[in-house]
């Protein structure tokens, strides 16, 4: 109920998944206001799909604090995670409020044995073939070195399964390459990562993020959140700058009009929609969170991601790694 | 001696300043390898300029640690700051190693009464007419709330003098707008800023940085450094992405060739060269640091900046504000 285009993107995503027929055994629960969902249903090709509508009357808004969201027990987020707790569904997917989804998931589903905190990452595009997973992206503000080490373990396992990479390169976001650089948290985390079984390649700096030096980059949620939001705003800034230039005269407008489609073409490659969403890691369940502006294609990818995570039994692997 | 184009940019900057004849009373000391400087001198119009060459035999490299740089007492940075300590010069300008310049300045010149730490900021371009000053940009990794408050006071005073703005808007970089958001440092700093005499507008997020919400944004040096380096790399990333697209075929190359000059034109507005450099704030002297790749125009602006800071007696104003 809380995404930008609910329920259009959600139903479009399911319809795309249904048409591509990847797994005919999947059953869907559409959770939210029944009238809104029913009204939109005819616009999507769900032929042959096994689904059920679960009505909820409350809405968790994007700016709701976790404490507020936790009291809305008849929201689509709460209900969906509750269904998973009851064993009725295997995975929950949402393009709604990230913090609320993390809090409700942690409380209802609990954490995987050995995981001190649940975490969520974000994919940054890179110059290489694969994106880089940065975590934590904002769930854990004051993190301890041990948490960051666990995030690295969970992130690397997820990355390995997702891209079929045997030993994903793990790095620590820091202000210099040398292990003597950094704040207290970074210095202590560097030591833990160096002593771990991970394929730790050392520190990377802000300037390395977009160039694919590492597959997985860990940082505290404060830094991760600021970096993520800044990066997202950069493209908005560029668009505004280009529009501002176009507004300065007809000739400039014509020039921009001519190259705008090409620029769009170039940026398309770096679109987060390709990734679709990221799982909550460390939570004892399968919960995929997407951007509030997720398109149908993004939602389709989120569904595929959930099925992959279940089929490779990611959480069991995380439990084994964290207890080792 | 440590900048990318030494001594070309440096001498070009002085020549530009000399031609524009803003202050005929300024005397220059060119500090560095005498042969290198003497050889380059004829390529620049220094007619009527009062200058002297001060020979130094050591070079502080860009990747020298501060501890290494401090031992190079015959470097251009050390010598230049020493001349200021001895009262022979009023300001020192460098496009060399920032960390080394800060350390040597702090040790030789000391700090302004009331300033717990020296700090350096960086200008981010914005959609508004003026750029935003973010500090600390990497000098103070583990900062205390009091340090950040002092950075805000010093940054606001500098911004006020530089842009003739009576009450610059000061903000705290954070992960949410509410004052209950943030890590321990941000929560404590928010309280201090709120209680201060500054024009504190509250928290801003990573997404707000480029849109001119605040004139001065404070953060710890860890976050500031990562953000600054990430931002600088973003344009490199874009250029590579566009080049990669052009390499995919002749038609694509032609399209890119057609719009590249326009894009360059658009980006020019957001070029840091316009600002020229930033002063070390909190140090008991006038030291301006520019980017290693500073052009002659940037160096000219650094000279103007130094003269401005001296003429408005910025350090005295900082001392008064910090002791108030």
C-alpha cells in the first residue's frame, strides 16, 4: 500500500512474472485495500495465476517512524510478514517503507542465529559488468565492528548466490587505503575483516565505489545512508542542470532535445530497476524491499530474487557461516 | 612543488593576478626548486611584480603521510608556513598535500584561541546561485560534537565574508530531518547547534546537498571525506560511461561527438575551479589549499581569497565568536 504507484507496479510485476512462466507453482497473496486491488486487477494479465487477495485497512506511509508502523497491525506490511510467520507464505515483497519493514520483520520473524542485527544493502552501478552491494544502507546507524563483519559475511553470501561468483571481493569503505586510516569503527572493523575467511581486499575510498573495485562494500548505516541518498540525487541534479541550460534559449533547447535521448540511453544501463530490490539480511525469513518508485519490471525481479533466495536456502548458509 | 602542474599553474595564477592589477602592494615568494621555477618564469607575464624565489630541496608528495611531511623541513610547504610564522609573509597558498599542509600549519602557527581543531571545508556546486561549504572534509576523522559546532561557527563566518551573506544558513548532515534522527555524534551536535547563535536550519540529508538548502553543512571528517571523493568520482564515472557508449559504434560516436561540447558547457558552471581553494579554518594564520589539479585561474582565485581573508581580519572574528 505504501509504494509510489500502488497497486499498478505490484500487479504489473506479478503479471510479467506470470507471462514469463518461470515457476508455475508460485502462489501469490495480494495484500492491501481489497477495493483498490480488485479495481486494478483487470488491467493485468494474470491468466492461470493462483492468487488470493488479503484485505488490510491501514497504510504505513513512507515517512512513518518504525514505532508508528509497528502499531498499525492491519497494514499490508504487518499482515504480509505475519503470514510468513504463520508459515502461510515463504517470502514477502514490498516497495514500501524500508525502516518499517525491517522493524516489523525483525520483531515478528526474529533474527538468524548468529546475526546480531538485520541489515539492508543497496546496489550501486559500476563501470564493470556487475554492480557493487553496499551495506549497511541505513538500517544500523551506530554500528559495532562485529556487526559490520557480519554484514560483510551476509552480503558476500548473497552476492555469491546472486551473481554466481565463488569468492566475492569484500572491502571496507574508508578514507584511505592503508589499514592505519579511518575512524575508530573502521580501524577495528578492518582488523576483523582481515582476520576473517572472507575475500577481503582492504579499504576502498569514496572515489572507488563506482568503479567496481569490490563486489561488496561494508560501512556503518549513517555513512551508507548519506552516500546512497547523495548518489540518487546526483542524477536528479544533472537532469535539472541540463533542463536549466535548455531553458536559456531556443538554440540551447534544440541542442538538449537532440542529445537527451542518447543520454537517457546511456543512463539506462545504470538503472537500479535492473536489480529490482534487496533482501533484508539477518532476518529469519525472506523479505525483499524495493524502491518506492519501483516499476513492474523491478517488482518482477524482486519476485525472482525471493524465489532464488528460497531455492538456494540462503538463510541456512548465513546461519552456518555466522556460527563458524 | 607537490601540485599536478607545478610550477606552471602557480606562476600562471600569479601572472593573471598581476595582469588584473588588483593589489599592487602584494609581494610574492615563489617557494620550491629554484632551477625549475627560474626555467618556467619567462613563460609568464610578471611585469612590475615584486617577487623573490626561495629555494627548497625537498618535496612533499601527494601520498606522504603527515608524519613524513613533518620531517621534510626543506619542503616548499614547510618553508612557506615557516615564513609566515616568522612574520615575513601574511598568507601561504598551496595546491599540494592537504593533510601535510594542515599538520605543518597547526604545529608551526598554532590554533586560534578557542578553536579545538583546525578544519578544512570543500565547496559543492548547487542548483542555487551560491555553492555550499561542507566541513569537515577529512581533516578530523573522529570528531566531537563541540568540534562540529566550532566548524559551523568558523564556516559560517568565512561564508559570510566570502559571499556577503548576513546570516548564512547552517545545517547538520544527517540521515533524516527530525532532530531525533542520527548517530550519537549527530544527535549531540544537533542540540549544540540548536542552542547556538548560528542561523541553524536543522538537519539536511545526502539528497539535499546539491540543491542549496544550506550555505554551510557540517559533518565529521569521515563522512565528509567519503562524500567529497564520491562526488568527484561521479563526473569521472559519467565521462567514462559516455565514452564507453561512444566506443560501441561509429553512429554512437558521432552522436556523442555532437553533444559533448554542450555537456562540457553545462558542467563548466559547476566547476570547483571557480572557487579556487579553501582556507584552513581555526589555524592562527592564513593558509589556502587548492586541488592538486588547480589551474592558473584557480590559483589566481586562491590569491584573491587570501587577500580577502586578511583584509576582513577573519581570524580575529573567529576568535571573538569562539570565545563568545
